[in-house]
C-alpha cells in the first residue's frame, strides 16, 4: 500500500509531523504536491473527490480513505506503522498528547500571526511582539515543562516506548530552536529529557536518512516555525 500525503509545497508546515512518521517507519508514500503541484489538493478541498472533504491540509489518502487533521492522521497511522502501543488506553493517551502538541503548534503560529492568518506578518508586527513575549514568558515554559514531565514518567519516551508522539516532540523542539533560539537556550536547563529525545530521534536510521535527504526542506519564514529576530528573547520568569 502506498500512502498519498497532500500538503503544500515549499514548507515543512504541519505536513512534517506526518512525513516524520512515514519516514521513520520506512513506509511507501508519495508527497503528492511535490510531484503534481499544489493544485492537486484543490479537488479534495472543494469536495470533488470521494470520501470526507478535508477543511485544510495535511490530509492522507489511501484508496477511498481520506483522513485530515494531523492528530487524527497519526492516530490512524500509529497502529499501521507500529508507532503506538496496541492497547486502547495507550492510543488515547497518544492522541491526547498529539492534540496538546497541536494546541502549542497553533499558539506558535499565532505568535507571528496573532490577528489574521491571511495578512502579512508586517501588518500585525506590534501585536506579534506582545504575543511572542507571552509565548516565551508563559506558554513555552508551561507546555514544554508539561512534556518534560511526561517524558519523566515514560522513561524518556512519551509513551514508555518509541511512538509518533516522540517524533512530533522532536519536530517541535527543532522548530522552536529555529524560530526562538534565544528563548530555547534560556529554557534548555529545564528541558534535559526533551533535548535527549531530540538527539535520540535524529539518530534513528529512518529519520537520520530523511534529515540528510532533499525531502527534508529547511525551515523558512513561510512555515509555522518562523525566525523573526525581533520576536525572540528571554524565556520564562
Ligand atoms: N488543526 C489542523 C490545522 C490544519 C491547518 O491549519 N492547515 C493549514 C496549513 S498548515 C492550512 O492550510 N489552513 C488553511 C486554513 O486554515 O484556511 C491540523 O492539525 O491538521
């Protein structure tokens, strides 16, 4: 079975959380828009294809199955790629953690686009400065401190063994290191387990090969994790 991943070209974006799971597992997949262009997404978004109509990418297609929402896609992929424990309680815990990651991803996006997603950063720069300061002072320490505690109870893993949640935490740390290097340096002493997990995931065979490939795009100022030096600074109290 070949998975078909639909996501915008040119950025890692939210598609990257799905890509990392497929790459780690060595799954056969096509990154459709990188082959056929962004226009390939439109028939699905317009409801012109069989299956449930997604609101936004990323979405994953196999046969007539169309699955949208990152956390939902990973919830479906987890058992198929052996990226989650088999029992229901662990699958729900994984989904809960992934949804919490999604909440933080939205807050990170909103730190550079606090007023309107469709308007330029430069048109909302003052509000972005206030939002980013709060992200650094309050929200990153709270979210990342929570994930640090989760790793403490899971022997360095989110779920006590390797899972798609570990892969997403890796992406979260890499993205934040790019977007908010000063804040992440300030928080580093409080996040030893997240840092160890980030290094461990990078060393996994599938992930290492992916990171070295041209399939892994560089972070840039079009995606979710954006580096604007004026938004970065001290973190925490
Ligand atoms: N909660 C959704 C968010 C999806 C989302 O916001 N996708 C972005 C790209 S990263 C998009 O194209 N959104 C279009 C829109 O919100 O109008 C998820 O986690 O998949």
